[in-house]
C-alpha cells in the first residue's frame, strides 16, 4: 500500500489517501494538483508537511520510475541506448551487466532497431517508449506516468498500455485527461482544488461525477 | 457587393524529410475541417504548409481571398512573448481582464506565463487565439493538456465559429466539436473522408466510441458530444 497522510505541498492538501496495488488513474481539472501529487509520490519534490509511505518507506528510499508528460523532457543523453542504460550506469553496475540488461529491454520494447539513433530524431510515440524503457530498467516498485497520453495517438498509447500492464510493477500511477482511460484503470483518484475528493474503483468515483463532464463518454452513451 | 469566398487549395503538395514524406491534394472551403492522423504522420508539417510558414518540396499551396492567417501550435509556450500573463494578453492586442476572466485566470495576471501549469497556459493561449476571427485558422492539437471541461468549452466555441476556414489537427478520440468535413492522413497521404455522417465509413481513424455507435445502428449525425449523446439515447 501507499499511505498518504496530512500531506501539504504547494496547492495540495490531502488529509488521508490510500493507494492500493494496481493501476491508479489520477484525474481532475487543470491546476487541481495532479502533477504535484505525482511529484511528491516520486520523491522529485519533498512535501512541506505530512507523510507518504510506499510499503512503509519514503519515496526517496523507494525504487520509482517516472515518465514526463513531454517526451523531450525525459532525456539526458543523446542516443537511445545511452538513455536507456543511464539508470544502470548511475548505479555503477558492471558494463557487461549493463549491456545485457539494456539489450534485453530494447528487444522487449521493440526498440532494438533504434538503439544507436539520436532520441531527438524519434517520433513522439517512440520517445515515450524510450522514456518508459529508461524508467523501467531498474524494475521499480512504483511507475509514475504524468499525462503521457496527452501527446500520443491511440495506437501508440495501446502499445504503452500493453507494456505497463504486463510489467509486473506493483503500483502504476498515471494522471490522465482521458476519462475512458481512467474508467479502464483499477482505481481512480479525483482531485479538486488540491484535495482528494473521491477515490476508489472507477464505478464508485464516477458515480460521484455523473453530473459532470468528467463522467466517461462511453458510459454516458451506454456503450 | 460580392461576398469574397475564402479557399485554400493544395495541388500536388509534397513535403519530405529524409525517407519520410507526406503528400496532399485538396480544397478547403469555409467551415470547420478535422484532420486526424497518428503522431508523426505529418499533421504539424501540413499545418505549416497551409499557413505559408514553410514551403513544400514540390506542388502549390494557394490561399484565395485569405487575408488573415493564424496558427496555434501544439505547445503553447512557443507562443509566449510577454513576461507576465497580463503582458501576454496585451501582446495579442487584447484586454487582459476580459481574456483572463473568460478562462478563470484573473488571479494570475502578474505571474510569469511559464509559472502556469501546461493546461492553464494552453487555456490562456486558446482564449487569445479564439477571441478574433481569421480567414484561415489552423489549430494543431488544441486539446492536448486541456482538462475535459475545457475541451468541451473549446469544442462549443469551435462548433459555433461562423466565418473563415478552421482546420483542426488532432488525434483526440472522444471529445470533438461539430465539424463540416473530415480528413485523415494515412500512409503518408492526406485523404478526404467526407462530411459526417457519410464520412464515417471512409474514416480509418474513426474513434472507437463513434464506431461502436455506428455498429449499434445508432449513427450520430455529427461528432460533437451532443450528437453522440443524442444518437446513444435515440429510441
């Protein structure tokens, strides 16, 4: 479990929130605090007050993978293979181990043909795949995706979904503006003005949002 | 006085970069045109060609009766010239108070535009773009980063845009304005699918929600949220 208590960070104020294993969609209006919540869960930012415990440990003591909304903002290195290998290199693993694991993940993600290419030359969908591979190479306990579907087409997104759902990573947190994606997640958290107004299964959360535009269009159309 | 008609014509247009290329042929008249296509299919390239901001490698782009052109880029920060939100509105020749209250950003007037969240910045940018009429308005992924409430609001504005040619490039799958024409980019070529609802059968990128309605014998008249609901609830 991820336990959040008395959390304060920028506009975010969450009294108590429990995130169970599985895929959790974080939804809410622009400026409601989605990115702030993901940043403190990732340990990218420190809370001003309160606690976040991921299986009993703080975010900075936990293995976390992060994929930014903007494909280009994920990259530190020029080539696809250098970018993907970077987390292993920062851990000073032996070069042979790094080579084997990088090769393995390049194949698993269907990126083998791109390994020597510059990340700048890739399409938007390929960039997100590379960022995802770099985030997943350390097999994190928590994978966080901040609206990475915002700049992707449905086909690229379906491929990414398939990879993350088969990854075996216990906690996947993703913010999204696509309510159909949220409706297909295991759990949903609805943020409003920095507070977690609803959390639970998609049916529970969206039943509280039936009168709003957040209600999934496919449900509205009874499909 | 004769009413000047506006028309954008692409004749044998081709743009290429290395082994990648896109070809386009067609005429865009007054009204709202949706162009769908995957990421990397050439939507932005085509938008720049249409606006005259870049030249095709071959072929001809003609803008008849078009004296004002506006392009809205996918990433709103490309448009920023002001050092405060207020200055940014003024740089468009607009009244900051009117613009900011229309998008709920009144309290942000003195803030650095780059301190806004991406969605807030996009909201501000679209409010500036949509407060004027243009003979040719090109919107490149206007919905990315916007929340659903804002997507619906922008769609509503676009559905009621009365003059000029508006070309909307998007890979959005659920929330659309009411459109006059649907196009798509497929296998490196721009293709005309037709007007809704006849266009649905030619539209390879037809969003799943529309396809499911069609399959259920409930073909919507158009693609806006109201059209989808009307079709779904039809008895």
